[in-house]
C-alpha cells in the first residue's frame, strides 16, 4: 500500500461502494453512469474529508496534539468533519469560519455545535491569518494545536486520495469494471492531487476530470499540479506533474462559490428523484450539474463514467428553499 508508512487514524468506512446510476443514464440518454459513494464514509454524515482526516489526525495524534484548528466557509463540510474527528479522538476543535455569525444555526453549523466545536468568526479578516492567530492563542494558553489546512489539502490530506485510487483500482479489477472517466468536485485541490498521484502509480488509464466549483481552470490546475508533486515526493514516488497534465473544467462556476443557480438546482433534484441520492449545493451539486451538461452535449458518449460523490449532505439544510424546484 502506497501510504503504509504514514501515521493513520482509522476513521472512514472503507471501501466505499460503487453503484450503478442506470435510471439517471436512461433519463439523460447518455453513457453508462456509476457513482462512488464517498458520502458514506461515516463521520457525521460522511464525505471525502474523512479520507484526508485519517492521515491528518493520525499525524496530529503522533505529535501529541490536543486540539485541531481549521477553517472554512460557514457551511464548510471540512470543518464539520474535522469537528467530528476531534470528538471521536478526544481532541478539542476550534473552527475559524468566514464572515459573521448568522442569525440561525442550521446545516453544518448545527452539527459543529452538537459536536462540541468552538466557533470563531473571521469577519473581514484573511482566513489563513485568522487560523494562525487562533493557533498562536491556543499555544500561549498552554494547548498543543494541530492546524488542519483548508479543505484538508496538503500532502497528508492528499495521501487519503492516493489510497482511494488504490481502492478504486482494486474494485475495478474485482468487478471487471472498465472506467473511462472519473468526474468529481474540485476546489482546494487535495482530492484531485491525490487521485492523480494514485492514478499514475496504479496505472489507471482513464481521465480524472475535476469540475471546478470556485476557481478558474488555470489557477486550479496549477494548484493541483503543485500539490500532486509535493505528495508524490512525500510518498517517494517518481512522478512529476505539470498544470497541463491536470484535467479541470471551469465552465460551471455560475454565480460563484455557494451561489445556487438553476444548474445546481436541477442536478440536486434529478439525483434525488431519479436515484435517491442527496447532493450538496456547493460541491457535489455543481459537479453533478457539470456531469449532466457534458452528457447532454455528447462529450461522454460511449464511455463508462464514474461520478465520485464527495459528500456534503448536511449542507443541504443550510440552503433550504434555494435547492427546491417547488414548495
């Protein structure tokens, strides 16, 4: 196993299943569609961060940390899963969230509170600086903080998706699946970087296509290539990546990060009503909207396409009527 030498806290329910989406495929008149259910990893409603946190928390425990510090948007799935991991291992959790405290406590915010996390609001200040300030204050108070990067996306976090690609390749071999394209939401870069390193090492021949949810393709490809190179070096693997090697589609940015448009609304409702699958408004909803459009355009005709569901279901409850087509 490529990550066998790393400290690891067993958190996620693995391997996550691969399921057919035959009804959605028939509805769209498109290619064979499958889904990889990383929404079923466990850890406070599941999601891709559980895989990353296995290595991030594993190292934090090895370093004798007593509190995890991270940040994100008010409805951050990463913050929620970090809070859950902290609770599971008896650590404190400090979450630094963008903006001001909202009037209501819903979705991931509600779960953060139930999980016992301390929430600090960054206001208009830079989020990274606010996270560093929180960690410094904890150190001065005698605590031993471990800073978990935004999205869990550093070399340790990306290692979670190197291991995930190994898992997928094993599932392919066992079930004799031939997957041509993997489609998923890409933002902070850790998931895509890990998949790229794992794909190269495991000989996966298909496309690894990230649907950007918030960044122009060039900026995201550069970020992913840099992190993939750092991860490959960290794992002592001989691979190098350039931005041109990273497959990113930024045609579905819509109104911007966490702005729910008609494309996301349609995708969330189609997946729910046709396949019984719940998507989140910010990440998987936007990636699924991209998948649906690519199928309708004929860009994936004749291929077997795996939608890697990265979770985020709890975020639905923070957007309410914005995701409904009728009420």
